[in-house]
C-alpha cells in the first residue's frame, strides 16, 4: 500500500464515534437508528408530514456536534492529505458524515455526500447558508425572506446524494480505496468498494468490526479508529 499516492478514503459514523457522536447501527443497539426511526425523521415525506419533529431531531444532533471535538483519526487524515500533496499525490476524502470534524481537524478538501448539519437549505430558493442555531418552521430564509422552507442541508433517504459525478471521477483516477468506520449498509456509498474493484483499485477496510460488505475488501484492519487510522497513515507516509 505504501506506494499508493492517489488515495480515495470514504468515512462513516465510526470515525466520529470516539468524538462522542453516536453511530447509527452499532451492535449494542444504542445507535441513533435504534432510538429514532429513520423513516419517521430522515425522509422528505417525514419533513412534509411533521416538520417540528424532524427539525427537533436535527437540533439535538446539531447541539451535540457543537460540543464535540475531532479525534486523532480525523487529525491523521488531515496529515495524510498534506503529506500526499507534498509527494505529488492526492487524497480524495468523501464522508457520509454530516458533522464538520474533518474540517475542524484541518482537512482542506472534504466531500460531504450526505450533506452538512451546520448548514440550512431553503426549499423555496435552494439557497444554502451556515446555520448553527436550532431551526424552526417559522425561521425566515435570509435569501428569499420566506418562512417554512428551511431544512437541514442533509441528504434524506430517497434523495440523491451530493457530488456523485465528482466521486465517480475520483474513484476512476485513484490507486487505493479505503473505507473507514462504515457498516456498508447504506447505498450508493456501500457500492463504492465494488466500483473501486471494477476500476482495479486495491481496497482496504478499517473498522471496529467487519462491515456488511467486508468480503469485497483485499485487506482489513479491525480496531478503534483512534488506533488503526494513525498507524495506517504513519505506514503510508511516515518515515
Ligand atoms: C438514494 C444523512 C437514489 C442524514 C444519511 C440499494 C439497495 C438497497 C437500498 C437502496 C439501494 N439504493 C438506494 C437505497 C435506499 C437507501 C438505502 O441505502 N437504504 C438502506 C437503509 C438499505 N439509500 C438512499 O435512500 C440514498 N439515496 O439512493 O437516492 C440514488 C440511487 C443511485 C444513485 C444515486 C441516487 C440516500 C442515503 C442517504 C441517507 N442519509 N445521512 C442523517 O445523517 O440524518 S445515511 C446515514 O446512515 C449516514 O450518512 C450513513 O450513510 C449511514 C450510516 O452508516 P455508517 O456511517 O456506516 O454508520 P453505521 O452506524 O451504520 O456503522 C458504523 C460503523 O463504524 C460500524 O461498521 C462500526 O463497526 C464502526 N465503528 C463504530 N465505532 C468505531 C467504528 N469504527 C472505528 N472506530 C470506532 N471507534
């Protein structure tokens, strides 16, 4: 792996678990989706039906995020980004996470394929603006001045993920595909490893426990991201 200079990394909730942000489907049944029904809170239909409950759900997660801090796994990926650039290589960092911990750890280029919790989007004029406070149906859009259209700038189930063309182009150009802290349960992200294999990339899974699509990876490194990710980055660009 150490020869690889064009690296594609996909992260999931597992990389933010040690920053105190819940994962969705952890075995202990304490994941977010064990406590909240995604089909009642993370779909456009749910938002149309009951905007208050949906917005309250994201208010809770936004407050949690504002009191969270990036961990050593986030910092290791920021280091990898600059180290590869110094070597004429490149890192494409795609995350399913809606938190901003990669950016707070110093990653300059992060592709949020499922959106960003600290931004709001107006359903009327499509404007996207930073939003750090709770969000309510009576809040006015600062662009079109209308109320009732603002929603978290996140991708709900049944909605098209963001930057899919960019992601496909980067997958075709990369030499190594690494999935970190993701269970491989949600598509199209869970399908990237198969695409990577089809394009001839080496594939590696870094996870606490084997993902649903673990058999599609050439290599596996199991353990908490705080241990596995810095060690992997050191191996790739250290010394
Ligand atoms: C779409 C934002 C059309 C909002 C999210 C094909 C087959 C079956 C179903 C489908 C299919 N194609 C589409 C679907 C439907 C659906 C889907 O996949 N359903 C699933 C449930 C079966 N997909 C969609 O609706 C997508 N849209 O398909 O549009 C289309 C089709 C083709 C091309 C383009 C468009 C939209 C999906 C996005 C939904 N929004 N998030 C919000 O956050 O509220 S998804 C959300 O859940 C996350 O973003 C993430 O994607 C997913 C959670 O997964 P993970 O991040 O992997 O987290 P999880 O808890 O599951 O796992 C954590 C992992 O970490 C575990 O492996 C654990 O072992 C590990 N871990 C834990 N602690 C640590 C650790 N690892 C290391 N260290 C630790 N300390």
